[in-house]
C-alpha cells in the first residue's frame, strides 16, 4: 500500500505546480538583463532591507545582548515583511484568477528564486578559478 503524505503539501494542491512552473520560468529566462539594469534584482531589495536593519540595529556601541535581541527582532521583521507581501499577493491572485491562481503565483515567485541568475553570475568566477586566475575571479 503506498504511503500517503500527511504534510502541509497535501492540504495545498497548489504547491507543486507553483514550484515547478516558477523553476521552469527561472531556468528559461533567469532575470533578464534589461530588468536587472532598470530595477535591480528583487533579492537585492531584500539585501538592502537587511543592510538597513544592520546599520540601525547592529552598532558596536550596543551591548551584545541588545545586539542579539535586535538581530532577532530584525529577523522576525524581515520574515513578516516577506511573508506578508507573499500572502497578500497570493490572496490577490486567488481573487483575480480563481482556480488558475497558481499560474500568477508562479510568475510572482519566479524573481525570488534567482537560481539561473546566480548560476550566470557565478560561472565566470568558477571559470577564472579553474584557470587559477584569482584576480580575474575577483573581478568577475
């Protein structure tokens, strides 16, 4: 008798098609250079939020305990921001597209994956390192 899943994905029939479609879009398109030049990468936006939290809340003048507490608060804040935006966008897709909302959610999830973009950016570094050219790897 086949084993049945009891995890959260059993309750969300949308999870698998969203993940597969978002990964396929990312593999095919990556993050287009024109969008990167105009908008930057969405992952970079999140990095800027992290930098802002660090600049404001991770000061050497703060005690270790305060820095740790503020670091935990920053983590929770960033998770709430990302989760809140993702939840709101998923709700919007469900309201607009009904049963086909998974297509919209997959398109919205695509920029956050960044697998192809990461591969495209790391490949020149790896090639330079394979050629034992550390200065070129640093420039890449």
